[in-house]
C-alpha cells in the first residue's frame, strides 16, 4: 500500500473518529469508550501536547486516513519521567495486516527520539493477542500485567504493560 506518513491535521478529525469508533465498536482491541464525536477528536488534536508525536497514515492516491499513532509524555506532572512516552496505535480494521502500523512506528519513533523520548511504555488488552504480537514484532517487551486495569461494560479487563527503549 502506498502511504504518506505525516503529522495530524485538524481536518483529519472526522476520519480519525470513524476509525476509532469502528475499533471501539468491535469491543476487543481498545479500552477507549465511545462513540467519539468529531468535535471531541478535533479538540484532542488541538490540545495535543507540543512535545508529543501524532502521525497519520494517508493512503495514496485517494487521501484516505487508514491509521494513526501517537506518543504523549507519560507523566507531565514530574520531570522525572520526561524521557518516557506512552503510545497508541490504531489502524482501520479493513486495512489491518498491510504494514500500516509498522510504517507509522518507524516514523513515530524517529520523531519521538528527536523530541527527547528514550522509552515508550504502553498497555495492550490481555485479550488482544494480535495487538500484543504487533508490538512484540516491533521490539516491545512485556514488563508485567495490570490485573483488572479497565472496567468496560461491567467486565474487568487485564492489560499487558509493554515497553521499548529507544
């Protein structure tokens, strides 16, 4: 697939909300709750931390957004964590397993290094083996399990904590 990996724009909010809402509706890939509105996504983009990284994968030649990835500072309340970021990766369900996540990651991590991040920490639902396999394939390692980490629809969800040193 021919992709342009680029920084997010406010005009991407509708496409991003569509991707995220489809993933949320599937009920097995994320702990995000929805549905998310275009306005909420636009606000998220507008308020994204200046030191963070927020990239999208735009399919050529039609310009459709087919994936997104972000890195945010882990704990902005303390400089002790300035070197740590948290990552989220989302690919349009109709476009999975086509290398979009890997392409996003290559660009995202390069920018994250330039922004001073030395480590990326994230969580994957314990019942999402595909997500965990993706992150392991790109060099993340499991550091533990957070039991009963999320409560969705009255059900507790464990999350696998993973990290990658840059």
